C-alpha cells in the first residue's frame, strides 16, 4: 500500500498540468488517469487503454469479448474514484475513446505507453538507469504487477474470496468449477470494487498511508 501511494503521488507530480515540470518529465493526463484506473480496477493495460465511452453505462463497464484475453465479455464496477477520473476524461476526449491520444489523431493511447511510463518513473526506460527518477528506489515492477497488487489487497485486506477475485480479473475458472458452477456473484464483485475504491481514495490518492484503514463490510 505505501508503494501504491508513492506511485500515485509520482503520477500526480509529473502530470502535464503540473506547472514547473520539464518537458521530458511531463506525463499526459490520459496516460496518468489510465494508470490510476489500472490500480482501481485490476484490469489489463490494453483493456483500459482501448476503453470506449459506449462500453460504460452509469457505474458499469462492459468489456466486449473481442477485447479480453479470455475472449469472454467481462463486466467491471466503477467506483466513485474511477468515475471521477472518467469525468475528467470526458472533458478532454471528444471522440469514441476514453483515453484518447493527445496527438490529435482520434486514436487511443497505446498500451505500451503505460508500460513505458512506469519504466520511466522508475528510471528504467533506457539501458542506463536514471537514479534521479522518482521511483528509482523501489523494487522493479511493471504495469502487470498492478493487477497482482489489486488481487492481493482484495484478498488480504478486504477478505474477498480468492475465486471471486479470479472472476474480477477475468481469469478462466478451474475446469470443474467452470463446468458445474455458473454463478457470477456480481453483487459480491461490486462490493469488493466499491470498497477497494474507498481504500484507494482514503489511503492512496488523497492521504498519506497509515496502518489504520477503515473498512466497511
């Protein structure tokens, strides 16, 4: 959790609307918000990067089967903090994509941009490492590790059932379970995403992390 806080802070410190930053240190707002949505949802980088407005209905985001690794439609509940990020993007993106490229091409940001940004924040974007990078001192991690963080915290901190978390990650269920048990447990998934959004808002996005976290069951 402290590392997530430091990552969130580094994203805010290098956003394009943060005055006083060198051009090489600027992080576009769409990329910044996409990285935050990765933390909040546990989704894959390509699912977030190619997110479309017509996939969102109020607090529900439906990722079509052709855009998921499992080739099955996947639903994600959008917490209050996620909706705030999307509200900012709505003011910036006039086209069909939520995280539109700032190059004015009408295309979405590329998933590799998210990976490159994480590497740059760690000073690992080039062969010669930059020890002045804001997250250089952290153990090496990638965008995919944000999914691992989401799964781990949902299980350990929020006490979510591991199989439920697997559903939330859009992983295929074990063969026997997938054959005999068709329950989606959507309400339980919504509850976990909602509570995770509250934890991120309290302890990652807005306040310094502490060992005491209020969790509503």
